[in-house]
DNA sequence: CTCCAAAATACAACCGGTTGCAAAATACAA
DNA sequence: TTGTATTTTGCAACCGGTTGTATTTTGGAG
C-alpha cells in the first residue's frame, strides 16, 4: 500500500529518476512519458513525501508566522489573527504552508523564533516584531535564513533587516489632528507600555504643537498609561479616574480594544460620546464598526501588510530578493461617530 | 559552518550513532558521555534537522489545524482563531508545532485536508468539521492517519471518527428556555444555512413545545434564515423586515456576530433591548461582553474543546489511543443584559 | 546501411538523521 | 591472569526523495 517513488517507477516501467523528473516537470523527460507518469501518479493518489523532498532539496515549503505570546491573552489578538488568515491564504497561492508559532512565552526554554530555523522546519519567518529583542534579531541574522519583521520596535536595527513598517507617527498625528478639528482642546492620550506606543504619542504631540503655534489657543494635554491592552484594564482605569477623565473633552486611545473599554466605561457612567467627550481609537479592528457610537479610529492596513509580507518572504526564499526589503505603509483615518 | 551529526561526532570524538543516541537520551549511552555530548551540542548551537529526523522516524512533530475557508470571510472567525491560539499553545507543551490550513476554498485544485496527509507534512489533523463532506472524511479514513473532528455536522459518520461535539441541541434549548422564562411568547428564531444550525433550532423548538404543554399559553414562533454569518447580512435582514420583526418580543440568533448585527439594527431604529425585544445569541465570543446592552448568549466551551482536542490528537499520534475518542461537551447559558 | 549527434533514460551518490546488530571495552569473579 | 557477562560504541543499512553523469536509445544525414 505505501507508495514510494521506486514502486511507482516499477509500475510505470521506468527508472525512479525518470519518475522524479517527470513529476517535477523536468525538460529532460519526453513529453509523452511525462504525461503517462503524471497520470499514473494522479490515478494512484501518489504524493511526494515532503520530508524526503525537503531533505534532498533543502526546501521545506513552510513559512513560520511568529507573533508575541501573552500569558494574559494567550490566543491571537484580533489584529494578528486577521493577518495570519490572510497570509495563510496568500502563501497557499505559492504552494507554501503556514506554521504558527509564538515568542516571548515564559514557559518555553527557547523561543520558537530561532528554534524553527535551527531545526530547519521552515524556509523563512514572518515575525510580528513589536516585541523582539535585539539579541533575537542578531541570532536570527547569524543563522542566515530569510526573515521579515512586521512593525519592529523603532529602535531595532532598522536598516539591517527586511521589514514592513506602518507609519505610526503619522497615525498618532492623524488622531490628534482629528480631535483638534472637532474643536477639542483638553486632550487625554491613553497609551500602553511598549516602544511602539511612544511613536504614536509623538505624532499626537506633533499635531498638538502644530496647532498651538497656529491661530488656536493653547491646548491642554495629559497622558494615562495602561499596563496592557485588555478591555478590562482600560475600563477599570477610566472608572477609577472618572472625575479626572471627565475634565477632558477628547481622548485618543492607542488601541481599539482599549478604546472600546474607555467608550463603554464612559457610556456606562452617563458620559455622552461624542457630545461630552470625543473618543478616537487605533487599529480599526472589525469590531470598531459595531460599537454604538461606531468608533472613529486609525486604520492599520492589515491586508496590504499581509500581502506585502507574503510577497516579500516568497521572493526572499526563492532568492529573487537581493537588496533590502523595506516598506512603510500609511495608516488612514476612518471617520465614524465617536468624534 | 553547517553543522551535522557527523561533524559533531568528530568534534566530540565519538561515532555519530553515539551522538544520535546521546541527543535522544538513549539508555545505551554512558551518562558521562551523554552529558558531554549534550553540552557540546548546546554550546555549538546544534539542532537536529527535522526533515532528516522525520524521514528516519516517520514523525513530523507537526499537527495540522484545518478550518473552513470562506471567501466572504477570508480570515479566521473569532471562534476558530481563539481555538487555534489555544491549541498552538497546548501542542507546544508536547513539542509539536501547529500548521494552519483551510478547506472548502474554490481556488485550490485539492483541499489541504488530504494533501497534508498525503505529503506527510503532518502527523495528524484537527479539523473544524462543520463543513467537511462525507467523501472527504472517507478519503481521510482511507489514508489511515490520525484526525479528529470538532463539531462535525450531525449526519457525518459519527460513530466512525474520533470527534468532539458540543451539544447544540441543548444550546438551542437553553436559549429558548431563557426567552420563555423572561416572559416572551412571540419568538423569532434567526438561523443560518448549514446543518449545524438545524440542531440548535430543534433544541429551541423543544423548549417551546415543553412550555406549551405546560401551564403557559400558546407560543408564537417563526424563523428567519440568513445566507451567511456576517454582521452586515444580519443587520440588513432585520432592517428590511423591521415592521415584521417588531411584532416579536424575543429573538434567538444562532451566532453572536449575527446577534450583534440584529442588536445594533434594533437599537439604531429605536427599538429598546431588552425592554421591547429580548435578544439572545450563540457562541459567547469575546465581544458579546462589550455590547451595550451586553449580550446574553450561549457559551461554547472553546477552551475545553481546544484542550481536549490537543490531548486527543497527541494520544492518537503517540498510539496511546486505541478505542474511539468521542466527547460531547455542554454549552452554558451566560446571562447578561439583553434578555 | 552506417555513423554520429542529440535526446531520453538509468545508475549511483547524496541529503542528515535512526537503529539493529556485531565488535570492542570494561567490570568482576574465579 | 584468564574467562565471561555486561556495558558501551561503531558500522552499515535504511528512510524517500533529487540530481550529476554515464549509458542507451532515437533520429537524421551521408
């Protein structure tokens, strides 16, 4: 029952190397022979054993998708799961499979991130990089396998790695600009710990400063930092400081999930959004459309990122990509009802 | 630079078979030698090549997670992505990696579902099975590799495959019972196309009938069928039939996403929930907590399913599992504000 | 009909591991 | 010291493919 290439060759009446070449569509095999063998293989339901093929060719036909693992949120975030779904699909078009893995978990001796390469389980990695360390990057570079970072933290060896960034400074700017345009002058910036959030805050700051130097009067601005990106964390933080928060008329929350926590907390306590306070989020996850009022937010181009990342890693694996792959995409303001 | 087991043996001053045994912790190797070799490997950053190991042992150390692919919703649903995240984590505890794949896509000549087995890329499959066909199951069984179905459609060869089911009949019953308990007597059941939804409708029906034979008066009940599980589809369907829908005082919607579509549509048109109409959903996705009013819904035990599925597939792969693996889990009513 | 170049096929080595079995090394008793 | 039982180690075959090169077959010209 167990079919291998030599048995197939016997059945086809040729040598196994001819079968191998026929299945790989080599020009060295006569057209008629090729077709005959391919049909026989089809008919018998034969498929190459990928372990063997991998061993011989060095190609695994698998790409690893690696994202940070949080013990607080042990499943993928809405953002990454969308991206993973799209990447899986895009990779399939190239005959590649997607293996998912995590990093940053404390209960694993070693990160999946280098293990997958060392074990040669994958041809390349797409890494959701906002939490990779310099050391991890360095050891990855030392291994020499293709990898591509999505939104690495701003300090990581930017010029040295293939990467796709989103211009979060611009995103923060757009958010600030939107609040100010809505006539808001007492602004609260709700941020989270992590370098990627600082960049957004900087953009936000720039929007404020630009306006202040203009005709408008001074703008009041304060910051609240959350420990993580959970709904409950945001909700509780606002609830605890409700009086203080009520003093503001515009809030920029640096992730949609937290935004919805803020939004719900305000609504639950009788604060009207957007009449009393405008709220603007960040990410444009699917659920931002479904809140009432629907959330005005900064859209991250997930689909484009997934598409670009896939094309990038594919060309790196096939070797078409020699020079540095580095793209920057722009977020977009999505105007809904909360501003 | 490229390290293999023979080079490592040279460096260690032993034969390569001893190295292989040492790394696999075989009792045939002296403790001191074993330790010496392991330390050397560690120090040199050596990892076995998994393609080679797979070829020799027949173990891929990869499990495929396969879910239905919808062109309408090309990324994973909230439900599957949660499950995938948890399974990935649980599999990692056993040293297994997770490969994600889809089935039912029209743009692939063959489904990933049997390809992965044929190519021997995975040791086993966990299949989100509500849309697998009999033929697919049959050809999978013919291949002889371990696979486990999660929530297969009720008609599929239930007794023949390893599987985990959720008692959706009970789920539907709980939903109906809850609406009736809230005093609702004119009930609308919003369902979707697909066999798994019929079972929920049957449970709902049972709740209605049980009550009718009791002391309570007759209960009016009608059905609305949606073409798919998108938010917009549900929203539009309600909007188109707003007048008709207003005649009901209780709505059971068979997925949370659709529920939220229904809920938003009602709220947007000035219908008060739960005062005028009670709404109950199904799934208990994360976002059900964040709607206002928060959605009363039927909780699917995703975490338990993921845990069980992982343990099941692992024991099947290691061969510990000989008899049929078949579990049924019970959904739970989660009472929030929409009833 | 013969010869030779070009096309098609077959052989063998290799990819990097695992493992059964034979050989060598060690331990212990006589 | 020798013999034997027990560990420990090493050789060689194998897993199922790919691919360089030698060999055979084919076709066309002379």
